[in-house]
C-alpha cells in the first residue's frame, strides 16, 4: 500500500483497529536505526509522515556495532522490541530464508525495478526482497586535491597501494594537524574489517577457501595486514584503533585528514572544500577492492504492526522520499540518500549538487559480490554465511590489537586464524 492510498483509505479508527499495537489511540512503530547521517536526517523528514498518517515513530538510534548486536539478538529470539530494523546485505538473505524477517512486496508505483541491480540482489534471496534499501554504497578514495596538488602528487582511479602510500607520505603534515590518511581501525566485522577485507582482497587473499576453511594464515593476509598497519600507523592519526566511519568523518571535516578510503556515502557529508574522488586502489587484484553494502529496512517476523511497518518502509525508500529530502529546507539535493535507485542519478538538481555522483555510481556498479575461484563465497567485505559475524568480530579484535601495537601482525593473524577455525569447527564445517 502506498502512502497516498493510505491517506485516502485509512481513518484513525481503521488504523487503530487493524494495524496492531497502539499508543494513545494511534499506531506506534519502533524503529532501530544506525546513527549515520542519512538515518538521523530521516527522523526530521518523517515528521511529515506522522502528520499525514497519524502513525507515531519511536526512533532508537544506535552505534553500528551496538545496533548489530541488539537487532540480531532481538530478531533471532523473537523479542519483539522493534517493528522496523536496519540491517544490510550480510543479514537480509540469510535472515529471510530463516524466517526471521518478512518478505516485502510493494505497489507498482514503488517501481522496484528502479533499484540498482547490485543493491536489490544483495537484499534478496531466491528472487524475494527481504529488506528495502534506504541507502547503498561502495567504497572509494576521497582526498584533498589542494594538498596533493601542493605536494606534486596525483591519485588515479584504481591506483596501486604503493602510490597511495607515497601520496599519504607527501601530504602528511602532523605538525600542522593534517594526517596523510585516515582509515577505519575500530574493531567490528562491519567496522575495521569492512575496509581491511577490501585490502586483503586486493592482495589476492580471501576469508575462506573452497571448503570454508579460514585462510588468515596465508601469505596474502600477512602482506595485506602488514601494509595496512604500516600505512595507518605511520601516516594516520593517533588512536586510529578507535576510529570508524563517524569518528573519521568528524576528523575529515575538521581538516585533519588528507585522504580517506571509505564508504561512498561519506561524500554526502563532507564539508571541506576541494575534495576529489577516485576508485579504490589495489595491489594487483582489483576484484573486491571496493565493497558493496546497503543499509536497509526490514520487518521482524511476527510484528503486530507489520502492515503499518511495510507502509512506512515503502514511503521511506521511495522516489517520493528522495524528492522530499532534496526539497527539504534543512537538507537539499546534496544530502539525499543515494546508491539505491537508478532514477536518483538522473535528477538534474542532484547531479548539480553532488560532485561525487559519478564516482559513487561507478564504484557500486563495479563491486563484485559473486563467488569466484579466489573467493568461493558471496560477499565482498563479508562472507554471506551465518557464522561470519562471529568470525569477523573475533578477527576484528586481533587486527585492532595489531594496529595499536599490542600484538605483532604475525601473532594477531595466528590468533585470528585459531579463533576463526574454532568458530567454524563448532558450527560443523
């Protein structure tokens, strides 16, 4: 049901009698969201939804790692704490097939075929959509061109990691508060490991072999992690083992980062002038050097407010929502959630406001989540198996220890391999 149909056909009495749990005579939806910019903006934009429908929205905004932990626990146990949850491509197909979340079907006006194919496929299983994308992303290089020009260095699309290191060295000026490169270091399978996995991929490594045996003891992992620790440890800000997306975004907007390789969606929130963009670097293998992700909205199975939740998701992930943000006095076209719909990239106002649009779309379209001989599982910066979040979280702690200097790279990888093998063995692989 579309928002327009809901407004025409539903009265407060109908909503109260048919849409489940009530709050002061009206339907109330509790929505768990990641505390990233576009999600926070949605709370303001959605005030109009409440005014028009009478549906109250109770927002629970959580840091990325906390969100994943709480949402996974509540959904797996049928806790019923939330009516709508933020999840991504790692969870949506697996949870959908397990019956943890509801299948989504929308009206023809929603135009599901307008979704970028890579994003739609990543949130579906056997052709069924289980989560609707609020925004999608890949990863790319975001750098201060004024600094690279002044230093006489250039950064190219799909550059080599060696050239990236040379550029970081050239623009590194800590005495004046500018660090050559800012990268994720905070432990979490979707935090530091999202970036680190793309580095490993680009060095020719993978999480598992064809028998799903962990391969963190490989030469490729060793080379990639030594490079990452050296690069960030030498040219990054102090305390990088505590930095993920939001922390680095703040540093960048304070003028402290010369270069940042991270989610394309970050470009919507950069406030520093003169930012340029390039496709992700690699160490000889470009496949998997840039990730693919979407923060999406799903309905836990058994929610008493499933119909109202589906109506809200249909509105919040629609073309109309993109227009609402673009025309909103607080936000505008440079702040619309991107990476979900082909039509967004054809909007003239968006093209004019978003200098990053072409680079972002190219990154998303070049991402390669399909299984290959080198990477025998679905997923770029994750493996689409139920055990991956536990494996990824364990390895993330070891990589943070290596970055901080608490462990050598070799010891951290050995401990990571042992932890991963134990988890996979207990799971029956």
